[in-house]
C-alpha cells in the first residue's frame, strides 16, 4: 500500500484517539540499524527507537537469527509448560538485576508488568494504598491510569481507590519553589506528608520511575531515592521501581536506572528495551516476596514468556553485553550530552538539558528567566527535524520537552549526525521566537 492508502485505512479502521506523530503522519516500511525508511523510500535517523524499545537497533542480525531459530521449532506454549528460553531468560535477568531480585513473572507489556507489581505489593503487605509521583506514567490499563500523574493520559477519573500522588523531583520546575541543593531535597519529604495526611498511615508501596519518561525525562537529584525508599520502608511499604524505559543499560554505567541512586528495589518492572522490539514485560522481585502469593490464588500468562519473545530478549541482551554494553552507552551518552549542552549555550529556546546515558531531554521555554513553556516551539522543532531526516520524541506535562533516545548501538558518528540536524532545526526555529 502507498501512504495515502495506509492513512485512509488508519482513519477508517483504527480508533480515532490514536496518537500519531507529525502533522503529516509517517508510515514506516523497514529499518536497518539506526535507520528507518518510510513507504516512499525516504531515509531517517531514528533517535527515538520506537519509544526506547528498539534497544539494539532495527533488525539486528543476531536477534533476528535467534528468533528465526525459535520460530522454526515452537512459536507458542503459554506458562503452563516450562520452556528452556523462559527459564534461561529468567536466570539471565536475575544475574544482572540489582540486589536480591531473583524471581520473574513475564507478561506482554510495561502496563501489565506494573499491574503485576502493584498486585504483588498489596498481597505481600496486606495493605491497599499506593503512592505514585506527579508527572509519572505507568501505562494504559485502569490501574495504570490511576497511577499516572498527568491528566492528558487519563481517560475519566481513576477507577482504583487508594492511589495518592506525591510531588516529583522536578528540579528545573521545583514544585516547592526551592533550589537544589539548598532545598535539602524537600520534595522527597513530601512522600511522608502524603502518607500521613492522605492514607491510613500504612501503605503497600510506592511506584517510581528512576527517570520519568513520558513526564519529560525528569531526573531526580542523587539523594532523592535513598530518602524516598527509607520513608516508604518506615511505613511498611515496598519500593517498586518502574524500569520500563530506563532498564537494560539505557541510562549507561549500569543495567538498570535505579542503580545510579544506590537503591535496591523490592520489586522492579521492565519492558520496552527488554526484547529489541518484541512484546514482553517482566516483574522481578525477591523469592521471599514472591512466595507470599503461594496459596493466595493461581496465576498464568497466555503470552508471557513466549518462546520467540524470550529468544529475542536473550539475543538482545547478548548484543548489549558486547557492542552495546552500559559502558558504551555511558560514553556515547556523554558525547550526546556535551553536544546538547553546546546547543543550550547557543539557543535561548533551550531551558534545560537533562538525563543519563542515551536518555536525554531538552526542555524548551519562551524565556529562560520566567521558564514559560514553549510547546509551540517543540512542534516546530519536531517537524523540522523530521524534514531534515531525524526522528525524535516529545513529552512532558506541558508538551515542551524533546526526548532523545537512540538505540544503544548508536556511535559518536550517529550522535554527531543527529546534533547537526538539531542545530540546523534550532537555527531555523529560534528566529521565530
């Protein structure tokens, strides 16, 4: 089908509230490494990686071979039957996960993984109330939307009682109107205030993203999660870490984002980059916590731990251990951040550059002093970079953040190509502001 035919069928047969990037939607046809081509044959450098999902690029030969081999043997089993790929992957993830996290339950998505984590925390503690953070994003199920801290992503009121939101560590726009480090990380103390004033005083846990993804790559100060985890533990809750976007080396140096803050989660969720583009989610916890479910009801997953998805994940991790390991991501990420900092010095539209590794956000403002958000500038930059052959993401509560997150196989040359395009786009758009 050509572009017009695809878009016509999109309009006729898919829900009209589907979010499509660009004023002129972009039907993609194929990809190779860090590049994708649309149905008209136009080539683009992909620096959003399918929402941080194509973690080792498009059609990596090792991942494809692992999948092809498994497809030729067995495509589907369900969790009713043990499978070599299933247990091998669980063992592998346990070996790279922080702390005592050991036992996994595989699902199909980050949403499902987060649902599973909250269910587990409630079962283990016997409590029902959950703390989430403002600006956070947890998925699109009823429970996940209740956890979300952005009205734009909620469809109707929360259907799940017992969810309360603390302020988030948004240093650039401190909700307490304070300045780090003089603030003493007061935003973390708000968690205790929320527990004392809006809950029964006993909680099942807290759900946090190490770096808030949809929220605009908001990156907390180094002390934040240590303080937060101690507060949650004091009130009987579990620390649930949502690594759907930050996991599997995305932030550099470590396999999982929370390791930058020196905190060991009680439960950790993951998806997106786990399988190089194949559908998969996972909830990992300690054996002690998982054992609490025994005798409280059986559980299965029809597609969780699918043999082909597990094969893709094993291949993806193998690539990450070699050509796209966390140290590589850290090095290339430092090169990217240095380039973005140079753009900040050059263009007043850029209010803040933040993130870790290959997860970098650029917040645009109309005025650096007032910090008035500039969502209209984001739209223009977004369209301009597409015209110049670069695909990036966007987000933030005010829709004023550009999200830069290429596959982890990116090199400094890829980064330089992207930075040049961003420079050209900002040079053109800055004139209008």
